[in-house]
């Protein structure tokens, strides 16, 4: 296997005891590199198009440094580590000296991914990569095959979801820095777990950003919810695009990350002849050729545009998969979520059936919430291009009180939601703690250092939601808000029964001859709106699996149209999972469906 990957154009790299430092600062008249300990100032030479370069033996791994730009000190925009946070010096890291032991690891295809999304700071009491490593055996027993780590790019303070990162190359110090992440990835691979890293290429955080003081990393041409868009097609954009492409290549090659989840790519504004995502996909394909490894790019996108997941040679953007929020929205409305805000577009069961059959709910039809025709068809796109979920960090944490599904809808509906996700023909994603019905919330939290910014965030959160008289929104700055989100891993009583149910579903997904194929073309979908029934039938080869979801609070008897004799495989109302233990079969043609239950039949 060839471990040589690419020659970076940003930051510090090492070769044969020599360091090469590069900085893009097109408006500077003079740039030097300052060593923190000795105070030595090393002049840098200006190259083409505003790039400054220095090759020296004085900068060694572990050395703290800054750039002096026209006399003003800046941390390295491509630093791998900011041990004292965004306002401190950068530390030089040599990623070529890592003692990897994952040589036997091979990244599986997305159809084999069962993803577990986690936030490093709240996944364990310690909130570190090292502590997360101690939970890997738990995840193996659960049965998931990949972890998805929310963003780790350096942010101000100790607590953040990660989407306020301001040093995209630097691994957050409070989590354990780059060494901690490297060890975690290696440990995952040794245990057979893939690692997805959530990265943010659409904006920078509001505090501690040095990039825009050095070069035109953003552009005022396009507004985003977080301020100016990253500059992907304006003057100087060649370097911005390369900066983020090299960032992706670093995670994949130097950190052995298996897949990247690209945050909100619909907010990457690029009207150039070749979209940034297509350039990124091309670079990753070249990296695969160089390393002999395979990688996946997973986009979060709410545009329902098939171009994002179509191959480059079909004029697509080359993403390997995308998150599909519409599956989640339809599922939640079916379970009783009020039709407000973006949920107002979703009718419930009929749209859930559409999500199963089409991937997108809106595939060219009228969206009242948007007041326009929306989406494209998905014919010919395999199911492993769509990542689905019943909850994730956004859908839980962007509620005013961060309630999880089991708290909102109850355990019976939570079991239906779990089965709909895990046994879908798509790539299932779980959010940490849902597997045992975690009682604690997942709230929005941050640790910004500027009081004005903190107050602005507090005010914004309070205004975003409607609170009853006497209610107080959780303070996003308070340490208690953060600690209240830490998982309990409670496996007693109802929690243990829910955990066993999840393990059963995941085992079916992995080992059953039909469910393991996750074949979208093998699925037929029907629904009965009046009785709130969703009927899924998989036919793969000689294998048949029928799934009957009863979303009603009333039991019913359903007459099967197919008279072929099928056996009961699973009923979610089983006593072992906290149900009443009702008999789910009456005869070959009549099935008793307990209220709020799933029944699975098999041949």
C-alpha cells in the first residue's frame, strides 16, 4: 500500500528533518515565522500569487510558532494543533511519524455501514477521544459498523457542537488533540469499525477566526445563515478551494478517516464552471489511486438534487451519499410531530411511504413550505446513496429543550421509528444514546469567550422558540447545560429492553439474507391511511420479508393479499421488549397487529 499522498500547499510539513512552512497572505508586504520558545524570527520568501514560504531546520515537531504578517502575530490557518485554543500559538505536528497498526483494515462499502453519530464531548463523562476509545467494545456489541464524529476543528473554549470551528485543520485540544484522534481511529480500525468525520466547508465560526484577516477566504457575494459564504468562485478562490480540498485529503490520508460528512453543502455557494464538490470528489478519487484505500464522501444537502450523488462522468458532483432529512420529517409527523415550520410540508404516513419508495418525498412536485416546485426524481439511484435517521444532533438539539424521540413520542413509537430506519433499504444512522432510550436531552451549547457574542447567542435562542410563561430556555453558555447532555449508558429496566431491541434489529440488518442486501429495487410499499398502516415487502431472490407497521393506537386485524405461508420473524410488542406479548399471527391470511407495533413475516 502506498502511504504517499499529496504535497500540501498550506501550513507546515516535514521531510528529512526539515520543515517547510507556507502561508497565503496576498496583501502582506512582509511575513516571518516566529518560534515561541526562542523568540527567533525567520523571514519567509514571497512566491507567486501571495504565497509565502520558508524551509528551515529550526522548526521541529512539537515546536510552538506563529506567523508575523506586517508585524502582527497570527496562528497558522492550517495548524494541526492549537494547544491553547484559537488565540494561542500553533504547534508543529509531523503526521508522517504515526505508528499505525491498522494495515489489515479495509473500508467497507456504504451498503454495509450502520452509522453511530456521536459528539466527543458528551459521549462520555470525560469528553475525550481516549474515553470514547474505551466505549468501542460497547459499540461493537451493539452491532454498528461505523462511528460518525461531530466536527473536531478547533473552537473557542471547552464546549461546542463543533460547527463554530475556526481552524479547520486543528483538532480540538479539550478532546485530546491530533494524537488522541489518531489513536481513536487506529483503535476503531483494529476492532473493525469505520470512522466518519463531520467537516464544515460552508462557513467559519464567529470567534477566533484568523483566515479572513490574512486572505479573501470568504466573499460578500453570497450571504449564509452564518455570515459571508466561503469564497469558492470569487477573486482568490483558487486558494480557498485548494485549502479545503487539502483539508479533506489530510483527514483521509494522514488520519486514516474512512469517510467525510460534509456539513450543509447547499450553503457552499459556487457558480463557477466546476463545482467545488466535483473538484473535491476528483481529488479523493486520485487519493484512492495513490493509497490503494477507498473513501466515501457523504453530503448533508436539503436541495433534493440528484446531481449531488451522481458520478462525475454523468455530470454529477460525485458524492457517494447524502443525508435525507425528508425521511426523518415524514417519520416524525407520522408519529405525531406537529406540522409546523418545515414539518408543515409533510402529511405523515403517505409521505413516509413515498420516502421509502423514492428516497426524496419532494421529487419535482409542489412544496407549500417553499411555495414552488421542488426536487428531482431518484430513478436509478441505489439505496446506499441515501443516509436516513429517526434522530440526529440537529433534529434533537435544535429543539428548545433537546428532547429525544422516546421522550416526545413514547417507547412504542420510538421502536417503530428505529425499525423504519434500520430495516430501510438505505444507510441507517443512529444518534448516540437512542439505542437504549437515553433520558437526558441533547441541547445546544457553546463556550464563546466574548460576552457580547454570548449574549447575542442567548438572545437568538430565546427568540427562535416560543416559551410558555415562566419557562426559561437552557443557557447555552452554562457548563450545566453541557454536562446535562452527557450519556448515562443506562441499561437497566426499560433501557435494557430497548437496547436489546436495537441489537436485534441491527443483527437482522447485518445477517438476514434479505435485509442485509438493503436493495431498494427489491422493495414494494403500500399504506393504509385510515388505519395508519405501512406495509413493506422485500423480495430478494427466493427470500421474502413483509413488514407491517401499525402507527395507530388501536390494534387491528389485517388480511394479507398474498396467501403464501409466512412465518413470524419479529413482533415489537414482545414481552422481552416491554410489550404486552399479543399474538401477532391468527392464520396465514389474517395478521393481528397490536397497537403501535411492528410485525415482520418471513418465508
